């Protein structure tokens, strides 16, 4: 069983990703369409001002039953230990 604090931290990251997803997507789209170098710097700065935990890269797949972050099977949504018990 994973520590409750780690599960809570991951849940907080998940909510931040959902909260800032639209803003982050719009900034990245504008960054691709930007022509001048100064405009790109301003957009990049705006993107960097968003919270770090709002980036989807920082999310980690966790087992739905135990919260274990390793040996996770995406197809089933559980770790290998739970998968063996359920089999």
C-alpha cells in the first residue's frame, strides 16, 4: 500500500493538470504560431509562470487498489500484485 501522502499529492497534481489544461494548450498553440522572437519569449515566460505540477508530464500512473506507482498495467489499471490476486 502506498503512503497516503503520496496518493494525495498525486491527486492534487491530477486536479492541477485538469485546471490548467486549457490555458496551457492555448499558450502552446500561440507559441507555435508566434513569428517574432520577442513574442515567443513572452509566451514562453507565461508558460513558465504556470505551476510545475500543472504539466501532464509530472503525473504518474498508480494502482487503483493499492496506489502502487510501479509495475502498473494500463489495460487493467492495477499493479502486478493486485492483478495476480484477481487472476
